[in-house]
């Protein structure tokens, strides 16, 4: 590009979209124009660094034809319609985080994909942003070696279901404490740990993302549960190995996106909110290792999307 890119952000009022807007300002992502869209703008303003920008109602895919880069922080069905329309700009699809890798969508992540691979892409390329749980598992498995079996439990908070999920947990918690909860056919999310209906599909999608990112080629066992926390996500990764792997903690410290802490640090979901890396703790013994990661899923998803946009902004006029 012979100028700073024109950037569109769809879903600017959502949990992840607002994080992207914030990071555009914080990281000084270059742009000649930045326009924020939402399905229902309602005359809202969103902060992008030191600027407060209006949100415009999004109508159709061709609204994006004059832009160079478009972030799609919107539901899967809406993102798929835009991808099918091929409006022209580079598309950064954040809805891809909860589904298996698809043909025509380039699944990329920092530390797992070379920046050059993104820079060398052609206009109109669609980039898929992985789920941060899949990205972290792939990162850890790529750094470590010598294990014989890998499995993981993924703990999703209410915010994984968006603002509606947070509101539901708050209301159910208040109703239970006041002995007036009537669930009918709805699952109890307050004071409960359970496997959501979408757990098998999400586990399969994340295993596929780990394989596509080059982190693991052998079978990977994943379990997904909802936990009664408002924000934050957790991954507990179990690696079996013959003999203690005493160098694994040091290897993890060199991995991108991880903050390795000591065992005496009692940090949890709350401490991970707003962090730009996963708080990580590892326990090693003769059977293998247990690695616990806690992170802000919305923040890490937005950071991966920004990393893609930063690489695209470097493209030369011939790109």
C-alpha cells in the first residue's frame, strides 16, 4: 500500500469489537480512515485510543468495497455472507474462533505463523482468527517435545456467551440467593459447572485448529465446560511423558503469549482479565506435566486480529 490502509471494524459495539477499537488506538495501528459499523448503531460512540468515533449501521457487504482491511467481529452467519460476497478488502474473521478450519480461510496466529506469510498475501484474502484456547495449546505443544499423550480441559466463563451470558449469570445468581429461581428448560449457569450443548462441536473445532496451526499431529483429547465466573477463560493441559521433563518450565518461558508464574502465586481468572498474555503455571513430575493457563479470551482474540492488521499495514504498493 502506498498509503496507510482504510480500515473497517464490524461489530464495534460487541465485546471483542470494542477491544479491537481500543487496541487500534493503544498500538497506534496506522490508518488513513477508520470506520466503525454495527448491525444496530443506535447513535453510539466507541473509544479508539484517544478518539471517540461514531458507529454506523452496517447494511451490506459492498459497504466494505472501498476499504483495505475489514475486521469481522460479528456472528458466524453474518461473517460467512460477507466472505461469500468477496467485497474486496482483506477480511479478518473473528467468528472463526469457534469453528473448524475452512477451505479458503487462512488460519494464522503470532508465534505459529510467520509474519511474512501474512504480508505476502493477496488483496481479498480471508484470515481466520483461532480461539485463544486452541492458539495457546498449539503454542505450548510446539515448544515442548517428548510427550506421549496430550489432553486438556477448557473452562469457559459467562463472557464466552457474550454480554447475554454475563447478564444471565448475574440474574440467575441473584435469583438463587433470593430463593426465587425458576429455570424451566434452561440450564443452571449460576453456582454450577456443566458441559454446554455446543461442547462436543467446540472441542472438535479447537482440536482441528491446533492441528492446522502445526502444534500437534497426534490425537488430542479435549473437554469443554462452563464455569460460574463472569470473565476469564482457563485451560488445563495434561501431558504424559516417560521421565521428568525438567527443562519444560524454562521452555515455556520462551514461548510467546505466556506469563509463567511461580506456584505460590495464587492467581486466577480475575487476575487474567485485561492481560495481553496467559497467566501460566506448570507442575512437572515423573509422569509428565500439568500446565494451567488463565486468560482474557476477548483480549487475546482481539490481539491476534490486530497482529494480522499490523502485518498487512506493512505491505508495499506492489502488494
